C-alpha cells in the first residue's frame, strides 16, 4: 500500500510553522523510516538529512525551511504552496510572493483580490489542475501586521478622488469602519478568500492544533 506522502509533508509543515520541539520533530522523521520503500527519493533524502541533526538549537532553522520549500516546489504533485510571511511587507510584496509561488510558469501575473480568488478556483497557476492543495504560511503574524489597518487605510484611500471610477460612498464607509476598529483589514479579506475555497488546507502557526489531521 502506497504511503500518503501528502499527509507526511503536511505533518512536517505543521511542525515547522508551530515551532515545535525539535525532539518531537526528529521522532516523527524517524517514524517515516518504516515507509522508505513506499515514498519518493526526494522525501527520503529530506528525512535522512534532518533526522540526525544535533546542531539545530533553534527550531526550525532557516536551512530546514529552505530544504522544505525546495521539497515542496520541486514536487508540485504534493500540492504544497509555501508562503514566506517575512517577504510580505505591503500589498505589492504580497502579490509578488503569491506570483513567485503560484505563477512562475505563467506569462502574466495577478495583482488583485479578484485575481487571487480566481487563482484558487484553478485553471491556471501551479496547482491549476489539482483537486486540492495546501497553503503553508510561514511567519503569518508578520504578514497579518503588514497587511493590517494602516496598509488597508492607504489602499482604500487610493480608491477615493474625483477621477476615481470606484464607488466613493462604499470605500469611505470602509475607511470609517476601520478607523472605528470594526472593519476588515486587507489580510482579513485574504484570509476570508482562502477559507472560502474548501479544497484548500491552510497550515499556519496556531492552526490547526491537532497534528492527527495530517497523520
């Protein structure tokens, strides 16, 4: 019986985003040994490299993340999209990261919330033919702060003006809601879009709490 490699890689991602104990992570790597004959060589090589590491005093190390991202990007059939949260400092860099992960083989780029929503429906991008895929969001707190209230206010204010084709009343209301602490931030809207696509599993720090979801 073939091992479910997606569950293995999903569990690895859970350990990484939640800054798990390195001993627990190493124990999981050792547990994969029993399935060596039924998993691909790239995953075997990843496990072999990291299961006996003794110098990773801070878990996870950047080298470990680099290897995990390489494993994911080199094996797109595993369905893992790894978002580097520290590369997201504003709306422009958010789309730069999304395009780097999803659109590297396309001749065009996305740059709007509608485009992001369309991407997750499929038909184009890295996982255009996949029935499902997983988003592994590294350092999500940084992304959330970068796409927070201040960034969102600037975004909405850019929709205003005498020559703007956008609904002025709508965006003015959005600004007032944000200033009152009641409106959605740009990150909130992105999160809402992701959650609306049930074929996407979203792994980030603090969620989900149960590793057995993947095992």
